[in-house]
């Protein structure tokens, strides 16, 4: 720059000129897109990708081309006139051209840094947003995003559970996310997405930022209204008190379901399958340090396998494994729609018919919605109240759209839900009466250890609370079979309910 003030600028070459064109167009595009994204309320995922990832990428590429062209041109001039051009650039502020050029570069650099700071801030928030997580890779994440929107955590950002606070987990998530982008672009992702998530952050660092087990105590009432698969869709009610309990004696009695949390007791287990449905080995460390090991009597792990395994420390996610991505089984979804009046229970056999069409196999969601309408229309072609039929069809289609995704091979069977024990083993993975210790202790299978039934039955036969709670009564007379078998051996979430 200082060696010859009359020499042509170093950027007067085709590479730098191309870089100027690319940079100028990209700069204008970035400003326009930022203004438009601001007008749209920073809510559109694809616009966000263009604004904060694609367009800045072209801008940086243009600036690099300018620099590469200038360096290449300088190298060429040095070869043509050895010794005349110094090895390093010099700026002489006494030369007006160089001074003005320096000031112009500083101004452009300042503007670029300001925009970079704003863009970096927006890029960070954009890549942390629910829209980016759920809608950018629309076909891949459609089941999870749809279920999330209908979950109790719909107002919680994905990153608050999947990443949590702190720079180390943020970096890990971005590295993992880079591979996920690659897998999506090249269509290398599995269908369905496998669970549980590997290397998921411990629940104590995410879930417990809002849900604090130390403060749990007492019981919570739960009301379940079922409809039997008969022509009358006969209702069957169960009301129970769930013994939430806790593990901190300063807050309330120690016991109940949250006794399992690592407040006073430490619970560890070894699963033998990826979805943690089969748990043959459990170790409990009491507050006084006493360790008790329970093993299943049917197929216990050998000492060699126990030594080779790494026991998992139980936390929230071992029971609440589907807190935000819940795919309701047909029977549960239809029961809920009947109990809330979205499907009229007076429609004959609608429980059976709705569950049947929801349980059928379809190739695509579009195909499913059409066949659901056709099938139910045929079943009720002679029914007088057409408005009631159309309302039921619309509701069954809604249930399907929110819980079934054939393109990704996702429905309620794909991801077993460990809460409860009706459709999946859940609590009975350990509380099956078959896990015993060497001194004869057994992990309890007693119903009243987790809940107390305060009312059950149908219509005039509804039984109300007894002082010690009611013994469970199956809607159909199956004798004592329910005491000997796990509910999930018969109940599959479909027509076998």
C-alpha cells in the first residue's frame, strides 16, 4: 500500500472483484432478510436459516475472495518487481489515499462487526428455538414436534430439556447437531428415531430445575374414565390417590413413588435391552449405607455379566421417559375423546369402531385420513344423526394426525411409555414380585404401595371409598388373573383392551 501510492489497488483483479460483488449482494441480502425476519417476529424457521446461516455464509465467502485476490495480486507484483515491494504491508498516514483507505476499511470493519454481533446473537437464539428444532428438519422431526405441541411441556423450549444450562453441554449439542444435519441432508437417518437418547444429560440438571423432588409429598387425585367395547360404550370410572410421596423428611413423610429419586435412597439397575424394558438386576443403597441387591428369579444375570455391566443410576427419565413426546394408544385417545364429549358416547359401538380404524396399518397419513372417513361413513351409513357421525370422524382423524406417523413408522408401540403399567410393563419392570434379594426380601407388587383406589365402577354400581381403599375390580369378570399377570400381557392399547 505504501510502496507506490500511484499503483493500481491490489483489489483490481477478477478474484477480488468477484468477491466484492458476492459480498455486496450478500450484505444487502442480510440487511433485507434481517428486516423482514424482524417484521415476521423471528418465527419462521426457513427464513431464519437463510438470514443467519446461508446469507452470512455468502458474505464471509465474498470477503475471503477479496482478501485472497489481493494477496494473490500482491504476490504476482512481487515476482514481477523483486525488491521493490516490501514483504509486509505498510500504511503511511501522510499519504491521503492510504489514510482514506484505512479509515474506509475501519468503518466497514466496524459495521461488519456490529452486524456480526447481532447476527451471532440471533443465530444462537434461532438454533436454540423450538421452531428450529421441530420444523427445520420437518419430515424427520414431525412426530416429535407434533407430540410436543400437545404435551404438558408445550411452552418449554426443547433445549431446556435436551441441553440445559452451561457451555459444555451447549458445545456437545452443536457437535451432535452437526451430524444430525448431515444425516438429514443425505437421508441417512433411521426411521423411527431410536430411543432412549444416548448420553442424555442427567435429569437432576434439567428436569429438576423446575420439578423439585425434595419438595414432593402427599398424594394427588387421578380420575380415569374408560369406555367398554360394547354397543353402549358403557363407562367405567376409576378414581385413585397417587402416592407422590418424597424422600426428604423435612418436607413430609418419606415414601410413595418419589422414594425412588436419589434424595435419600440411591437406586441403580441393569437393563438387558436398549429400551430398558427388561431389568433383571436392581441395587438399592439406603441412607444408612446398607446395600440390597434384588435379582429376578426367572432369568437372573450371571456374576460375570453383572461385573461387566455399568449400572444406571435411576432418575426422573427412567419412569417419565415420554414427558413431552407422548403418542397415545388408540384406546386411551378414544376414551379421552368420549369423556370430553368430542365423540358422543351415544353413537353405537363407536369405541370399538374408532379403535379399529386407528389401529389399522396405513402407508401414509393422507391415505389414513381418507380411509378413516370412508370406513366410519360406511359403518354409520344408516345412522340418523349425520352431524354426530361427521363430528366423530373429524375427531378420530385428529387423533390419528397427532399420534400416528406412518412415514416415520411411529405410533404408540414404537416408544414404550414407562409411566404406569397398563399398556407397557412400566412399574412392573421391577415391581413384578419376582425380584428378590439374597435374604428373601422382594420388591413389592402391592397396588396400595403406589396408589389408593377411592372409587370405581359404572353408573349405579359405582363404589366409593373404603377406609383402607378399594381392591381393584376389573370391568370384566376375569377372576384373580389380574393379580397373577401384568396388565400389559393383555392390554396392548388396541382392540385387546
